[in-house]
C-alpha cells in the first residue's frame, strides 16, 4: 500500500497498526472492518476449520447481490458462478476454483518465475477456457468439478502457493513480507509466532479457506489483479467497499472478478471476460 493510503488508515485507526492493517486488507472500509475485523482473521491461529453450509453462502439472493453490485458500481453485466468447495483431495477450495476459472477467461499468462512449478497450467488453462460457463457452475453442471480441468488447475495453484516445502507462502522472501503482517493482525503480535504462521499455511494447502491476506499474496505472486465484490449484510449501514488486490509497479495486469462473503468465493463471469483488463474495472 502506498504511503498516503497507509497514513490515512493509521489516522482512521488512532495509529493502531493492527487495526489499520485489517482496514487496508478489507478495502479501506471502516464499517466492514468493525463488522468482520479481528473475528475474520482469528482463523489464522485456531486449530479448528469452520464447517459452513455452502448452499446458504451461494443462495440465489447472494448471487443476485453480487451481480447487482457489479452492474451498479463496475458497469459490468456478470453471472455469479459457484464452483463449489472441492478441488482434488482438498476442501474449502472455493477461492482457488474461482481464481482458476477467472485466470483462464482473463487470458492470464503464467509468470516466468512460476516455472517449472506451473508448467502443467498451460494445458489446463486452455481446457478451462473452452469449458462453457454453465459447466463451471455446480448448480447447472453434470461435471465433477473436483476432478475436472478447473479442479486440477485450482489444486495446482493452491499447491504452488501453500504446499510445503516450496510453496510461495513458505519461501523466505514471502515470509519476510507476509509474516510481519500475519503477526501484526493481532494487537498482541507476540502471540503470533512463526510456527503459527507455518501451521496456518499448512491448513491453507488442504482444508482452510483463503482470506484477504492470501488474496493479496496470490495477486503478488501470480501478477494478477483480484477484485472482490463483498456481500453486504442487510444490517450494514451502506454497501461494503469493493476491494482490489494487485501487484506493485503500477503497470496494468489481467483482472479476475470475484464475489466474497468473508468465507465463500464465487467467480463473477462477465461477457467481456476474455479481454477484461484492470483499466476496465476502475471504479
């Protein structure tokens, strides 16, 4: 985050670094930070993996809310596509499945630094791109998404980011960048040690849901801008802010549009997804 944005967040949070970091990760939305805040990131240090009712998280009202928000705020006609929670032998994979579908339809190219680890992604991206949107939606498909091309691609991306010993999140360069943030998300950061971080990444590789810190790290590692349309609960005073996670450098990157309600992700497919760029997603 740039200096001005970070300074404003610190001022908004009375210079509490942990509160400011949560605010930044949640799209600079004070209302959402108050609602979700510390509770959302508490999953980092618990041994429990939450079980959720996927049908409730991807019900018609939720899907319609994402589509309406994209139409109103991004001027994009979209279809909310629910790819489920299973990729290969892993669970809680909704982010990775949605990311895989979005990358394929954004004509994303595998970064050179991700080779040879993602060499198998080339063929899988092409196969996902050639699959109809209806066949990528668990509500309308007869495919087993878990073992289909999108499931295989999601598993490949997840392992690249999280699987020991070489996962991106476990490399020294990533640990130096991500672990301080991981620790600082708790106001008592001494309670978050490196072994807690490694345990969390181990869960992420197999059964833990991705959160905003994972989205940010993935955007950096894969050279892609990830735009998240949040589901705003009826009790909120105003619609929650659409969040953007992108690499540094300022140059344009392929964009993936997702819907998220703090647990479950869906891919928001647009009629222009094959050519969508970050410039077209500017608010």
